[in-house]
C-alpha cells in the first residue's frame, strides 16, 4: 500500500495518509490549526507496490494452456479415437466446444487479468479441467510461481 506523507517546514510536524488528497487535506488542516500564514508543506510518498499484473498474466496463460490441452480430445481429429457414445456426446455440442476453445484463445493481455470473463465449459460430456484463477490463493496457481515482493 502506498503511503503519502507531509511535513510542515515551519514547525517540523508531519503526518501520513493512504492517498494524496487525504495527505493534502491533513496538511492543510495542520496549517489552519497551527495558524500558519504560509503553506510551507512538503509532500512525498513511498514507492508504489510492485505491479503483480505480469505474474497474473503468466498464471492466466498457464491455466489457459492447460485448459486447451485438457480439452484437445473434445474436437476433431481427437474425437475419432473415442468410443461412439462419447463421440456422439462431443458432436452434439461440437459448436459449443469450438466456441469454448476459441474463447480461451481469444484471451489477450488487454485489460485487468483479475476481471477476465472465462468461457463457459460446454454441458456434455463432463470434463474435469483446471479452473480459472481467482488470484486469492496464489499458492494454488502456476508451477513454482513466486509472488512479487
């Protein structure tokens, strides 16, 4: 979390706030209470937190690739090796499977990786795939992934 600080250059008083506007308001309030005529205040802030977006996109790419590999057998030519009953189940929802896989391929690195709308898995047959990341418990995603420090 970024913390913005202020320091009164007239009397050495200082304070901090979680956003820039709040820090300015606190500094102005200090000047008013201390009856300073001059707004001799300096402002600063600590370094912003590291951007986790590249790691989040790496996780999205990993899960997307895994889902594509896990559903390869849902489309031709892979379905031709399956028993007829299962082939028929896939053929019944062939367009939905094609749309699902295209939706995975259409995920790009635009926007917020946390707000992605993942494609919906077709209704039949039942396929167990890696779920989309929730970005809540990082330990569950990616191989040897280490969060930014």
